[in-house]
C-alpha cells in the first residue's frame, strides 16, 4: 500500500524564486536570434522579418489582456489590469505600444500596412500567438495571470535591446519609442501580477500550475523566434507566402 506524501505550499520567497529560475532557464533572452540581434549580426531583412512577425504578437496583447480581465469578478483586479490594454491601444490621442511598434516597422523600411494586414507573417507566428490567446481563455484565471510573468524578466532584455539597437542599427532610431515606454510599464505590470499570483496560489498544486503557465508562455515566445531563425537565418527557408527580404 502506497502512502501519499502531503505536499505543502512553498514559502513565499521560495515560490517567487522559482519563477526566476524558470526565467533564467527558458526566457527567450537566450535565443540565438536575440543573440545575433544584440551582437549586430542581423541584416536589415532579418530585422524586417522580426519587426513584421512580432507585430502580430504585439497587436494581440490587448486581446489577451481583455480575455484575462473578463475572467475576473473582482473590480479591483479589473481596474488594475485594464491599464495594460490602454498601454498598448493608446488613449485620448496618446499612442500606445501598438502604434509605437508600427513606427519600428516603418523604421526597418517596411510599410506599416503590411504589418497591420499581417501580410507575409510566418504560419508559426500566427499559430503561437493564437495559442496564447487560447491558453488565457481556456485555462484557470490563476494560470492566465501567471503566464504574463515573463514580464519579470523583460525589463533587463528591453534595456539591453534598446542599447544594442542604438549601437548596431542607428537607422532604427526613429522606431525605438516602444522600448523606452516598456521599461517602466513592464515593471509595474509584473509587480502587480506577481503579488496577485502569490496571494491566490494557496496550495502546492496551484503553485505548480502557475509555474507550468510561465513555462508555457516561455515556450510560446521561444517558438516564435525558432520560426524566424529557421526561415531567415539557418537554413533560411521562408515558407510559401511568407515575407522574403531582398537580402536573403
């Protein structure tokens, strides 16, 4: 007869530390495509492909956040979370993250409407982003919120990216406003989400679900870069209908 071992919830410091372990192991800051970007080794065409495909992800962030917001019956949560939608959609004439990303697309030399229409994006980009929307809509509210905790690690990556894009690709200067804004927004968002997850993951099983949700989000981000690397770096095989840079 097997006796089940009771699993106690992790103490808060240990629980929080576990998220950072996942980030160090799985966050896409370590992906070879990002490494090439930060070392100044990407061509203009490869940066165009990145900006174009990443726009599909950026444009769906408010949809993801609206899905998470709709899961909650807590007015306080909804009030805090709706800030994310405004940050990306903009408000009262103030451009949000989506409009700022379109400036980056234009700075690479592509027309903004190509990004808006999704012309030439990789199938894997579409599948990965759509999977993220499905995840936050179909999993528990706890898992949906925990999946956003990649923002715990994004400030450091954004800071590095902003510095290296300015250094290696000065012709992108007019399109870097998005990253400047996210330096503060990402920290505010991750602080709220982490505190909420810590408060609501009361059992070890719930803590494990939160960890799994963060791993799933890291996988989604990594998969998008895998597709870019395969199509535009090595072996350099964009699928039929995908954007083909002139320097490929």
